[in-house]
C-alpha cells in the first residue's frame, strides 16, 4: 500500500495549464532521463523538475547546463517528493526497465497523471489505467509529450481526478486484502 502521507495530505488543485513536468527516481541509464533532457530542449516553455540521485547525475546536469527549464533537486525526502509532485502537472517515467513504478502510483495518489513506459508493471493493474498514459519507447518522448500537451485542460484534469481515485481504490483494496 501507499504510505498514508500520499493520501492523507490535502491535495493541491490540478494546475490550470501545464507548466511543470517532473521525473523522480534513480539517475541511471535504465531510467532514460536523457530523453527528458532532449524533450526539455524542444519544450522551453515547460519546466522540467528532476528529483533523485544516481550515477548519471553529473553527466545529466552537464548535458542540461544550458537549459533554463531543467532543475535538478537531488535526493528527496518523502515530504520533498510530495512537494515536487504537487508542483507538477505530469510525472514522467520513461524507463527501459521498470518492475512496477511506485513513484507513478504515488503521483496518482497526489492527483497527477503519469506517463509511464508501457513495459512497466503498473500497467498490469487495469484499475489504474485511467490515471496513466502509456509510453511506447520506440517513439521519441517529445512526441508523446506533445500529444498530452495538445489535450484540452479539462481532459487532463479528468485524468488527474481518475488517477487519484484509482490510487485510492487500489490502496483500499490492498489494505482490505491484508
């Protein structure tokens, strides 16, 4: 189940426009964070918040040094992680390999949809589908992001509400089974 703080802390309203997109995780080759940097180059009007640490941190920071719309926060406490999610409109998880993608479920619990690689285990839970966008890694990440950004804000807000409801539902079901 989710840590209670993800569901108990008051929700921050879904933004009226997409201004920030976040990634939270290990900065390692399998996470495809370089694709996020490439997308940030092509979407200078969107802020990309990258939370986490790992072996590629210095290389990723160097590759994004000329980008004013990319911020690295380093390792995050749970409180800081929630704050980063709450500041964003969408969570990205474009990993090459992702067993489940817990951070996507955490983002959903905070009322934020997630764009997650289609091979991630989270897609195996049909009740979570309404809060997720599936990312096909054979496509550039920028293409998937442009499709999402082209959606009406009302549709994104509905997706955010569905994400929250799905995370709550799965969490309740998990606790009840225990």
